[in-house]
């Protein structure tokens, strides 16, 4: 799958834990535009929520130009920094299955 520059920007910010409103401000778009972009990305990769979208991004580095992961994102570190949070446990379980 080939992502546009804007799709990569939006996906990177989603991966970094930004809200739709924060992404909109960062990229100079409206919040409904960002919501639509995220919905389109989710549909394209078969994700039903943001967690699945982030996990997809972590496991498909080729969509970011061959980097190991989106800039600022490491698959074994949660955004909140808490190693025991739900998102971290879900990511660990998923990554253990695909490893």
C-alpha cells in the first residue's frame, strides 16, 4: 500500500497519540477533514479502531519509506509511558503473535 505524504503525516500523528483536534491544528486542517482521513486510512487497512491502525503502522514500515517505524514510535513503548497500560498489553500480545 502506498500512502500519500498527507496520509503519512496524519498516521504518524495518530501513532504519537495526538487527538483529531490536535492533528487538525498541527496540519492546518479542520477536525472533520482529519476525521475523514483517519476513517479512510482505517478502512484501507482493515482497522476498526485507532489501536489497530497504530499496530498496522508499526508492522508495515514500508509505508513510511522503509523506516523501522513511524518517526517517534517504538513498538515496545506506549505513548503514556506506562508499561502496564491496556494499549501496551494489546501491542505486546499482537507483536508476540507476529514475531
